[in-house]
C-alpha cells in the first residue's frame, strides 16, 4: 500500500502539467491585499462567509480551486479538510501552485505554495494576518503538500 501511494505521488509530482497548478497561484495573487474588515463586502460576496467572524483560509482555497476548475474537498472551509485534496506530493517535490497544509497552534492552516527554501515555505492564502497575503511558515510545520 505504501509503495502504491509513493508511486502515485511520484507520478503526480513528475508528470502533472505545471499550468494547472500554477493557475491556482496566479488566481490567488489577484486577491492579494484584501483585508477581512476593510474589504469585508467583497470577501463576503466571493467567499460566502463573513471573514471577520469566521476562520476563512479554507473558504479562500475553495474559491481559488473552483475558479481554476478544481473541486474543493468536502468540508473545504476547514483547513484540515485540504489533507484530502488532489493527490499527495512529497515535500521534496513541492512546487509553486501546490496546496500546503501547515500546523497553526493546535489547528491547521492552508495556502498555496509560492516558494520553498531549505527552511521555509512561502504561502499565499486567506486569513493570514486577517488578509490575503504571502506569509512564511517553517518547513517543520508543513503537514502535507497536495496537487
């Protein structure tokens, strides 16, 4: 079973076209800077929830997935649900546009990979300091990479 999961992950990592996944990154960047209070009306319209009162990183990811023709996982408003999105990818094969789930205190956060260094992952996502923005997370906090 583990061999099959690894082979599937390796195939997805190496054979998937870049355009589809980079599309999620490009689409997310269009919303960069929108703040949950200052731009509340616009975010409420596109997310379907009030971002000033709801943890909304998963809702933002659902929006981006739908805009790029992807299907969000069931319960997509909860960051942890993104552990079921697409196919697993080993951290070593992560590339811009991949969905990344990280630990955030006792919970989870989800965003789209923009850059990866030896120590940090730069993600763009919603509900990062109350807005859509790029933020850095330690590689040690990465729980999963999905494509």
